[in-house]
């Protein structure tokens, strides 16, 4: 039988709710990689039980990842996707499938709309907060994979009275905020390709960590302990390339808490064990990125990680990060992998000098590097000897083209 008994019961329960049509019951659907390196389908649904997922014409059960509660009144269901699956659907809605060797990868981070006390972004103006447009533009490039570099939820404070920029906006770690800041604007891209989900500092346990763990976290969700301070690094095999996902959400930029030193030392030891071949290290906070503070001071590097990082293995060919709200391409002196920073998804932008050559972070100087302001996304396209890295702005225009090969980034204006 192609339709399982449990799936039939779930569908009968759905049909018994006349106010909710099958298509309307699914509030969000997406496919992402989990901490075991396996692909997982997830849905947020308003149904009495998890429905089945149809994989290549056969129904398989989905399992409840998280039950509904007052802050998240939707059931989160998940199912592991076997390698080589070609067609996926839940409640009549299709889901993207994975390519064993992705050829085109869309990358960005820091995508939410900031509403935090007096720092208010105009969430109603697509020019001031263009995340929905960026997601649609990236989806139109037909990527095989999407990497979000962290920081999804920025609506932390209630909108001030009579402030038209955020009037009616939800706030806090709850489904309405996650829906407004991430799931609604990201929908075209969530439906286009599987995602690699990186945790940002906005997903710390004291901020939106419980919601992130429930919805997007790579590990199973535990309602009794809804947030873990640190997730161990894990690797995703993508053909000849591995992505090593590193959780540095809790690593302060300017200080080194003593209790975190053994945590990150252990994580960097794990990175060395995971990087057994060509690998990219993917994290939210960059090891050595640069930005200008409001005081005008130029700062560079994450103090916590620089104090705990051992020498990165030769297998690490590229560092990918967000956190700084700009595009940066950095080559360092010595035998170090280059850094791409793509914190351009929609939140208020950062500034730094346009030429970073000669600046130092953690005792290491930048050999060549540049910063590019503006919202947008990065499209990485596999080539015979490396990757073409194209920066697209929120208008859809290509504004920078780089080549990434042999542990070097070479950028030119298009």
C-alpha cells in the first residue's frame, strides 16, 4: 500500500477540520541538513497529527519534532530524506530535493528586520529591509543549496507607539516573529533548495535560541531543555567538498570568558578531525573580519576564538561567515585559508574601510582584501579548478565577481 495507515489517520483528521484546507494547514515547509549530516524535511503545521511525507510516490511517516505551545501554536514535524530521493511532497505541497554534488550555492546571513529599543529599521519599506526581495532573487538563480550564516530574528522589542516603521510588528521569540522575520520572506528560497542552517548570536539561548532550536536547530528538540548553549561542529559531505558547521553564537567578539576557553578549544579540535579532505569552515562570527564601531574605531577579529583556535588544518580551504553586515573578501599573510563574509541579508548595514590590506587581527595581517557595502547575496558556482563567487545586490545586479581557488580569493568589478 502506498498510503500508510498512520498517514491516512492524519489526513482524516485534517479533513475533519473544515476551516483549514490542506494547503492552508502548512504554515512553512523546508528541507535542511541535520547534525548527523543527513537531509531532513520539516514542516510547521496546524493539523491534529503529523501527516505523511510522500517520497518518490511512497508515503512515509513524519515524526513530531516539537508539539504546539502558547508561543509556537504549530506542530513541527520532520522526516529524514534518503539519499537519491527525486520527488518530495507533504499535504500536496512539493519540497526541494538535494543534489549529491551541488553546483550553485546561494549564501547570505543576518537577514531579519531590527526592532530593538531605539534601533528601529523600516520593516515596511522593501528598500530599507529587502530580505523578501533578496530571497526571491536568489531563488530565481535556481541554487542547488542555500547557506544561511546566522541571525534570523531581529524583532526583539515591541514597536514603539506611533512608529510607522514597525507598526503592528510582533516581537520576541515566538511564531509570529519568526514568521514575519524569516519564514514568510524566505518562502521562495525555502521552496527552491535544501538549506544549511548556521546559528548566529541572535540565536543565543537568552535571545531567540529556544525558537531556533525548535524550528531550525540541527539536533533533536527537547521541550524540557529547549536550548543548548553550544552545538558541537558537524560535517556535511557534498561530493568532494565538506562543509564543517561551527557554532560560535556565544563567542564574544571583544572579551574571552574563561568558561568558554575549553568549549571552543574542544570544538576546534573537532574541526581538525572533521577536515579530512577539502573543506569549508562555516560559522556566524568570523575569526578575522573588520568593521567600524559607532565611535569610529576599526576593530577586527573575534577575541574568544582567536584565543582558543589551534592552527586550522590544511584541508580548510575557505572560511564563510556573516555577523558583519557587509561583503568582505580577505586573503591573509601566511598559509591561512581566505575569508568570505556575507552578512548582507537585510539587517542594518555595517561599515569599514574599503581597502583592508595591511590591517591585522590576532597577529595576522590582511594580504589583500576589500569590503563592499549593500544588501544582497552571494552565488557560488562550481568551476573546474575552483568556484566563481558573484555578489548580487538587492536590485538583482551583479556588483562583484571573484574567483576562489587554491586558498585565494581574487575579486574584480564585473
